């Protein structure tokens, strides 16, 4: 027996779920800071933001401190650079969320299947 077609509301939910998946992939896919691409998966975000927070709370970085880029290059950083790296990461994540929210608003405003098909990450 053929499956019944989805209602338009179900198609909107499916599209929003797809947007969520794309947003997560973009958040986790890396970000650029000072012409280098850094990892941005959950472990990397935790490490970068945790280190920047610790510095803000008085941590002195050890001599020769580095962060490793996505392509495994060690980049020496001082405290200010680590905080700037953290800021760039926050901007990256926020941009992905903002994009997803904009697209989901378009899904809410859509009235036809064609409208939904035109909404892409």
C-alpha cells in the first residue's frame, strides 16, 4: 500500500529539521580566524571557549602556547589572540543560528511546496 502524502505542515517540519541538520553541520564544519581554519565541533568549541574564559579569569598561558588549525598547523597565540579566536568562534556559531532562524521564518511564511523547495541552506 502506498504511503499517504505528507501534509504541508509535515513538509514544513521536515524542511525545518533539514535546516537544523545543515546548521549543525555548518557550526561543526570549521571557521576562519586570521587566515587559518580552525575546528569548531563540540570538543573544539569547548576547548577554545574554555581557554578564552580561563584567560579572562586570570590564567597565564604557558610559554609557546599554540592552537592547532584544522589542517594541523600549530599557531602560536598570546592571551589576546586566544580571546579573539574565541570571539571569532562565537560569531561563527551565531551566524549559523541566525541563518537557520531566517530560513525557518521563510518556511513558516511558505504557502506552497515550490516555496519550500526554494528554501535551501
